[in-house]
């Protein structure tokens, strides 16, 4: 395990060598798009301005993801990079590092939006945000690359599972309505 941590620290140090105030500001802004507070502001917008049912689905999946992420962090209890090398930390973060909550939440939220809203520009923007949010966490020294990959993996599993759950709910609803129409 130490070799993975060392490789991750070396990777973070390499990335931080391109450190500029502009990049710091950019990645701080990007990482805020993965904060729970941002999502709590996004959900009412989705509900009232975009698509009520999309907002409900994304909100449910997000809450499930946050709950699962907290449990996984307690199970794995992996340190963050700055726990090993404090000088690489550029923003505040607390708790365990694996899996990354930002990476997991971004994949769940933006992945859901990309799936249910079929426009290509929404899909492209969603993929870009997922990648940038993940990279920002590494650049800012609060996650190892493996934390990000783990967050994306668990986020993908949640997203895939939610697809089948919502499909089943939709099929049950359609079937129930068909039976009512026949009667």
C-alpha cells in the first residue's frame, strides 16, 4: 500500500509544479462544483426550472451516494495526501480520503443529468465537469489519484443500479396504468 501512496504523492507533486495563482483559483472554483452545498443549490434549480422528475431522481441518487460514500470512507479509513505530506494541501478537507466524495458525487449527479437529458452538449459538459472535478481534487492535494478512481467506480455502480431501479419503477407504473385502462 505504501507504494501506491508514494506514487500518488509523486503524481501530486508533479502536477503542483505547474502551480500558478490562476490555476489555484480555477481548480478551487471547479472543486466547489463538487461540494455538497453546490448540489443542494442545484437540486431546486433542477426541480423548478429544468425538469421536476429529473430533480427528484438526481436528488435521491445523490443522497444515496453521500450515505454510501460516508460508509465506505469509514470502512477503508485511507489517509489523505496531506496527512502524509502536509505542504501539498491547498484547500481544507477533512475525514478519510477513499473513495473521493467529490468524484463519486460528480459522477452520480452529472452522469444522471447526462443520461436523462439527451442533448449532446449536456453530455459533453457533464463528462468535462466529472473529469475536471476529479482532477481538481488531486491538484489541490486533498486526494490521491486512487481516491478519485475509487469515487468514479462507486459512483458508476450507483448510477448503473439507479438506472435499473428507476426503469423498474417506470415499468411498474406503465403496467399499472395499462391494467387500469383495460379495466
